């Protein structure tokens, strides 16, 4: 066929010059055409090869994701649905992010105990001992609460969760916490408190129905303010740490999603929450560990030898504030990713309203532990700390019925009791017997 075409276009019998020229042009054209079409075919071949390679890669990726993922599949979905099942009239189905965290565990248990459906989500990162998080997870699972291991930045997982359960509420407590750690690992704050928050809000805005959201902001947003007590209406534009800045950004971001998509949002500014199952990175916890081990503790002091003070708030009071926020949250108004009307937007302080100095905190611990602390008093380093916090809780009192009832003395007694039951303590060796997760988590320890 090719030969025929060639014969027709380029007759072998030479003719006149003009014809000869025409033939030469035709020949050049043919060569050119032949090489262009060959290149074209090669290009097509290469494109096809690349496309099949890429689709093979994505097939391998998705199948390995399918086989390796800790979530997905019919059995998993059944567990999620069972965990989300509501067991009281008018109850909620709540997605709790950061469920294996300190506040997340307590709130999940409280909701579950009153008959709400709860599904937990936690990435079990190693910011502090993950075995403590695993023990909290075991505690939750002993009460029928499933905690999915995953990150709030995983949009596919979030979409799947909302696909499986039409959550009425999201209690968003997953975050990179800690004020001073932001100096060491700033990216983790952006990852969880900014990017993760946006990924979660995107999932919530697209969910049908849209859930109402209650989430953890922080007293640290008051930053360098000196007017006390701190009120929600006070300025919050002078954060002293990247942690505080990301929480403040979270307040702006949630406002945007409320405004554009009609998501119902309640932000809670927690004031230095403490108690059983707490965070080992926090002062009351690490002081307890060091005092029991006979190690020195570092007590920071402000400028002009002024003691630092915090409005330490007991976990049970915080849980009541969280649950009351869920109970009073109005429904989101959007659907299909579009706002249908104005939605509720609230911010509340959840504090104790009675600040205590850090040396006074140490004194209470010494009494409860019956051990004298070895104190190194040093000037507060400029790494994000603020000298004091003090909450005005009149808004939370009026709208949530929030009334903190546990003072630091009583709260730390409960913490120390839990600490000794969880970690164990041998006074003769002044060391810690056992270890995080070494004992079976029991509801009684709460
Ligand atoms: O209220 C809040 O929003 C914040 O409360 C705590 O932050 P912070 O108040 O700094 O709590 P701790 O880290 O337990 O510190 C308590 C006090 O002890 C002091 N401290 C801490 C550590 C230490 O070694 N020595 C010491 O004197 C701190 O300067 C501070 O005054 C939490 O860690 C944050 O995640 C939370 O958001």
C-alpha cells in the first residue's frame, strides 16, 4: 500500500524539469510528512505509555492504601455505625476529634454515658507518650466508643466518616497543644491547628446534614493583655506564642466558615485545664513526676520577681462546659455546601475565675504527694509564656449555665490519686513503678 502511494506520488519515470521539480518537492514533502507522522506516532506512543504508567501507579497507591489503611471496609463501617448509635431520645451523634487526648477522652466518655453516639478520631502522634493515648483509647473502647486512628488532614477519611454517619455535632479537640513547644516545632502547629482545621471545616461544610461544631480555642489568645479578668470582647491581636497565634487564626477561620457556609460554630477558650488522665507536658503533671522521682523542678518567675499565675481549670468543669455547648448549639443552616441563612457563632471563656500562682501550685502538690520539691526558680524565658491568665466567665454562665465547682486544691488531690494509681509509686526507691499504659485503664480511675 505504501509502495503504491509512493509510486503514484513519485513516478519512477523522470519527465520534464518542471515535473522533475514537482517530484523533488513532493519527495521532500513526503519525507517530511513521513518523519512528522512517525514523530507523531512516537509521541502518541509515549503519551499512552506515560498515561498507563501513571494509572498503574495510582492503582498500586490506592490498592496499597486500601490494604494498609487502618480504616475502611464493611466491618469497619459497622463498628463506626455502632459507636455512633444514639441511645437516648433526642440524643446526638458526635464526631470527637482528638478523642485520645486529655479533654477528648473525658468529653467522649461523658457523652457516651448519657446515651449520645460517639466516634473518636485521633492521630496518636508522639508529642507526648503515645502509650498514655493508647490507654485512654482502651478506656473509651471499654465503654463502646471507637477511636479511629487518622489525621484531621486526611480529607478522604473525613469524607468517609461523614458518609457512614450523619453526625449531628463535631466536638473538635484535635490540636497541637503546648505553648513553648512551638519554638521547637512550629510546623506542627500549622499542620494541626490551621491546615487540619480547614480540612475538617471543609468536610463539615460539605456534609449533609452539616453538623454543629464546638471546638477548642485557648486562653492564650489574650496574649499580652493586662486588663483582667479576660473577657471575650477584649482584644486578641497580640499573641505571645505561635500556638496562641494559630488558635486566634482558628477563631477567624471558623468565623469565615460560619459566614460563608452557615456552619454553627462555638469556640471555647480553655484556661489551663488539668486533672486525671492529663497531659504529661503540662507543669502540674511534669512537676508531680519530678517531685516523686526526687528530681528538681524549674519554676518560672515573671519580671520584677513577680510570680506567674494561671486560672487552672479542673477537667470536670471543662467537660460540663463542652457538653453544655453541644446542648445549646443551634443547627447549621447550610446544605449542599451552600449557606441557607445566618448561623450561630459563639465564643466562650471556660476558666475557673480564681488564678493561683505557680509556687502555690507546687505547694499544693507537695502536700498531696507528701514530698518536698527541689525548686529551681528562674526568670521566665521569652518563649511564648504569658505572666497570668484570669477568665471572666459571665457569658458562659449566662448562656451555658457554666459554673466551675472544683478548686485547685481539690482538683489536684484527684489528679494525684489518679497519677499514683496509674503509674504507681514506691517511696523507698522514689521512682515510678509501672509506666504509662502498664495498667488496665478503668473507668474508676476517672
Ligand atoms: O490555657 C491555655 O490556653 C493553655 O494552657 C496550658 O498552657 P500553660 O498555661 O502555659 O500551662 P503549663 O504549660 O502547664 O504552664 C503553667 C504555668 O507553669 C509555668 N511553668 C511551666 C513549666 C515549667 O517547667 N515551669 C513553670 O514554671 C508556666 O510558665 C505557666 O505559668 C496548655 O499547655 C495549653 O495547651 C493551653 O492552651
